[in-house]
C-alpha cells in the first residue's frame, strides 16, 4: 500500500476539510506515492518516535498533533521541530497529522473519551457551522432515478442516520441549442421544451467534489444546470466536544475520582463542587476553555477538558463543575482509537501503537 492508500482510509474517519482553519493537517513530510512498510501511530511526533519507527521498520508515522504548525524558514537542527523533520526526511519516513480533523469527527477524540468514561448517547457539543450544502439540479424525467442513484452512491442525501433522502418536483424546462453544441435532446437553433424534474438533496461539505463528479457523469445533458448553497442547519456529525449521560448519577467527588482513574490523570484541577449528582457530562479533548459556555448551555453537570487558566474557572458561575485533567490525558487514547480503526480496515498490514513517551509535563 502507498502513503495515499493509508491516508485515504484515515480520511474516511476524519476528512481533512473537518479541520479548523488555523490547523496544519494532512501529509506534512514525505511522498504520497511511497510504498508503506508499516504504520506507527503516535500522539506527537518527536525524535524518539522517529527513532522507534526506524527500529521497527515503519516508514509512515500517523500523528495526532502536527509537528509542523507554523512556517519554518531554515533547517539547521536548532529546534526539536527541525530535528524531527530532518531525521524523518533523511530516513525516508513520512509524517501525517490529523489533529482538529479528528477532533471534529463524531467518531474521533471526544467519542473515545465518552467511551472510556462510559457516557451514553453522546452528541456533538459545538456543531461546526457551514458544513451542510444543498444541491438543486434539473433532469429529464426518464433520467431522474439514474442521476439520484449516482448522487446517493457518493453520499449525497444523508440526514443523520437516514440516507437516500431527496425531494423532487415536476416542471418544464426550456433551452435552445446554438452552433457548436451537441444536444442530447432538441435541435440546434430551435427552442426545446422538456418535461423535467427538479432534484434537491443535501450533502456534507467535504463531499462536494465527488457529488459534482457524480452529477456530471450521470446526467444526460451536455450542459448541466445546477446550484449549490451552504445551509445554516447544524450538523450533528461534525463539531467540537461531546455531551453524554451517565447511566446512573454519581456524587461529584466520586465521579471526579472515577475520571482520574480511567483517564490516568495525575491530578484533577476543578472549580467549586456544587453538591449535586452528576448525570450529564460534557467533554472536549485538548484546550477546551472556549467551550465552557456551550457546556453550560447544554446543561452539563460537569465539563471535562484541559488547559483551563485561573480566571477561566470563574466561568463555571455555579452552573457546572469545570475539571481540568491535563492536555495529554484528555487525548492519550486517541492513539488506541486510530490503531483499532486501521487494524479493522487493513487487518493484514503492519500497524503499531507507539511505545514512546511524548507527554512533556511531569508531576512531583
């Protein structure tokens, strides 16, 4: 398999367009056409991880965090980033990052946290805006079903757990082919009237290219009339954070101790306890202060995240408990998620979980 073959599989789980605008995701080092000898999955790509890949004979590192985040003007080995990239290139090792593309996937980072904590019926906490598009097109009546089938095949018409969703209305189309055209119906120089149907269906924004390709390939007309608009509807499958429920309510202190144990956290920093049962729990892997208001709006009893600053704990305002368990700790199981996913997709291929320690924070 090539690097591109592997990354195509990963992008079924977390399409790169899911990533935030500020992020740097995708293939950061290497060649898409290189044959892969093995995949090493890690949270961070550090020098010890590259060394591990060399030892194991794996030439593709799949990393959650991007080793290259900002522009680099020189490669002299003066920083850990430069040294990692130089060592990877000199040993012909590719590096691929997923980061916020996986954060925004409903099967990604936060879904894994919910699984570890035993949360039921998790939903996206902050749906990503501008991710649902609507296609409107027109086709002669005899071709409508073939066009719809082609669009459904590439994922158009999916609403939640429903697929093959569309709406059609009958009408009459008119057009006049001019010199140089090759009309499927009608004659050059004459106005043609045709019974047509208007076809409407929605699709997730990352599928636009495939949707248009399917439309053009299946449509009988030389020139296809269509329009695409971006909807304001929220997308329940793409976004940051998740909120779910405990099967049985727990006392706050008991739940925080459970979180500490299951998430292998050395310490839990939290706002004032409210002396009430914990039932609804919001989670967001990585730095999550921006989601405090969303957690409150969702009526969460507790919000599990990391990198909360001193004054940000005040934002709890007696409405919920904010718990900071550490950046690494919230994302550590992402490696397991990716390894399990790849093994299921390519069971006979060499996929390994990195054994290298990459957490930069230590506790006394």
